[in-house]
C-alpha cells in the first residue's frame, strides 16, 4: 500500500468556493481521472508538478495556496 504524502492541500475548499465544482469537473479541466483528483485531495497521491500547476490555474491562485509542505524541523 502506498505511503500517504506529507503534502497537504486545499482542493476541497477551493472547489467549494468555485461554485461547488465537482471532482469530475476539476478532473476534466486538468486532464486526469476523477479517481486521481480524489487521491490527491485525500493526500494519498502527490500530483506531478504539471498537474499541480494546472490545478492552481483552474482556481486562479498560486501553488502555495493549493498545496502545502511542512517545514523541516
């Protein structure tokens, strides 16, 4: 089983504020499957850099407004 990623995201919140965009609509806009969006949203999968940029562009925000990575201790 894949290890969950340390990357967190605000995709669910961004979708809600984008007129409650569905996971399927986001998937279509960025060229992936709905299952991929679900896995990214749940932190089970880290998107490629290209997909991360596409997600940020859909919501017209910067990458760091979508994805966060913990600071090194």
